[in-house]
C-alpha cells in the first residue's frame, strides 16, 4: 500500500519562489511507485491550497490565479488520521480530498524553516521530515545558533548582534563595536536565508546603509568580521542524532570577489531563465571542492558536530568560510531546509535524489515511532478538587 506523502511549499517568506522550485524538484524525485504525492501550496497570505494544477510549474507564473484553479483546504486530525478537507463544500462535492501519512516541508525562511510549520505538524500529530520544532527554530535564528556553536567550542568568526532599534538609540555605541571588529564586516538579518538582506560594509557610511537594508527583514542584526581572502565551502549532512552521514564538499564560485553571494547571485544568475528553474543547483560551484583529503575530512567532521550539537535532522547544509591563506575554517551557519535539498552534493556521494527523498520519509516515520514511546502527559486531573477558595490560597 502506498504512503500518502504531502510536500508543503511556498509560505509567507522572501524565499517563497525559491521554495516552489525546491519543492518541485523534490516532488519529481519522489518514487510514484511507493508514494501518492500530494502537493500542498501555502500562499503568501498563509492559506493552504491543494489540486492537480500544483504539479505544473506553469501554474506558478501567476500566483494570484492559484486560488481559482485549486481548492482552499484545511487539515484536520480525525481519529488519528490527518485529513485534507475543503474549506467550502458543495452539495455533491467530496467531503475529504485525501489523507496524509507523512509531511515533507520544503519551505525556506520565515514561517517554514523556523519551526512554525513544524509546530503545526506537531499539533496535527503527523510524522514529518527534517528538523523538529526546536532545532528548526535554532537553525533559523543565527544569534541563538552562534551562541550554541561558541559554547560548544566550534570555530566561528568574531561577531556581535544588536536589536535594530539600538542603532536609533545609540549609533555611536554600535559603531564602536563595529570598529573593534575592524572593517570590512558582514551584516545579516538574524532570521532570513538565501543571503537576503546580507551585505558587506567597508566603512561607517556603508555600515549605516547596510544596517538600514538588513533591518527591513529582521529586528535582530548580526555583524561579523569578514574572512578575507575567503573560500566558501559547504557540506550536507543527512540523518538524525542516531545515524548521520556527510556528503561531498562543494566550493561556491564567487567570481572576481571574495565576498558572499547575494540572493540574485544564488538564484537569478543574471536573468538566465533556464538556470532559474534549477534553484540552488544552478549556482556556480565545484563539486567535489578542490581541497586536500585531510582538510575535506576536517570539514566533514565539523559538519557532523554542528549538525548534532544543534539537534538537527533530515537533510541540512552546513556552510563554512575558509581563509584562503591560512586554511583556517569557520562555521558560518546551518541551513535546515537547504535550497534544492542539496541533492547536487549527494549525487556526487552516490545518493540519488529519489534515494534522498526515501531517506527523508524513513526518518520521519522512525522519529514518530520513537515519539510514540515517550510520555507527554499524565493520566491525572488536578482540577478534581478545584475551588475558587483554594485557587486564592495558591496565589499567596
């Protein structure tokens, strides 16, 4: 009997369109002999839609038309089965459009990669692939992430963070911290991905402009020392705390600059539409990365440590910065739902995209089996002897 696997994508995020590309790559790679694939699109106003039209990429050329050619749905757990229900039912229409056995979120950034959709799955009690609520939240918030990595002794660059309002209240104090790092520095919104809102400042004037750009996307702003000359090396990890494996490494091509790629560099590729459809797979890269076997092993071990320390699961990508002169390696960040699910790194390792999707489904089911053996509530009722008088006494 086939499993009903729902792929969730879209969402209220600056990476909405990137999510659509990644999700369709995943949908095409799910084995239709094993799974009934159910695409569930989340619009930018956070409504869920379901229908055959979602299998076709042409559908997404006009996002406003999607509600007219698909069904607006709700998800409900009825008798331990998650059902897909139309929000509006007609007299002769179907009352239940389908059921979900496993959910695979392919959502980048806010409301998808940050623990929000994972919390929704927890409430529905549906097995889901990837990081759980807690590791997803930490993976998205780079401030929390960096504190954990630092406390665990993993190598990170010198950095600090502030709330955006601190630039209004005490600009001299913020700029004093920046100068201690020594220019150039990188500014990042703490909770976005795909290099959205990220820029490099070389002096105070540039810093103020970059800060204004970053604060459009988050109220927490990170400032880091630039590693220069820099090589960007990435590694994917697949699995969970019990069993995880590492991919081949990639080196991302920065062209004539040592600076980090921005959103346009990663996804738009100068407006080449044929490359746009490939998502992160279209970014200029070298796989495997042209570095020594010893350094490759060191970075793979750092990737595994980062993955486990942050409590990650599913398929993630850990990004590193390496000083091109000294070969010193720094952990940059974890991407808990990487663009294109980092399939291009696993292909080099001998794991096909369909096999990658199989492993995500297996991981979701295995985690649910473990969770089913855990205790989340007690069979007791402390309110049996409740009275308003006893409640008053409890406040004293």
